[in-house]
C-alpha cells in the first residue's frame, strides 16, 4: 500500500522509515539519495508526513 500520493514524498518516508531503527540517516546518505542537506531533508519530511498514510506513533525522526 502506498503511503503517499506523491512518489517523491513516498521515497522520503520510506527512506526515513528504513533508517529510523538506527537513529536516522547520516548527512552523507541523505546527500547521496536526495541531493540535499540533513536539515532540508527533515523539513521536507515533516511537510509530507501529515498527508501520508503513516500510522500515528509508528514513525519518528
């Protein structure tokens, strides 16, 4: 099941979800996958989460 109607937003959410058990991705991983800084990644992630199907309380960054 898709978590978000926007494929870029879905990629952000999936990537963050994958890294959450490890304390989140480091700056280098974010740069390689998204071409942006850690801060911009987090800002964008928080913008897309409200419109997603992520279960509340099961996602943390």
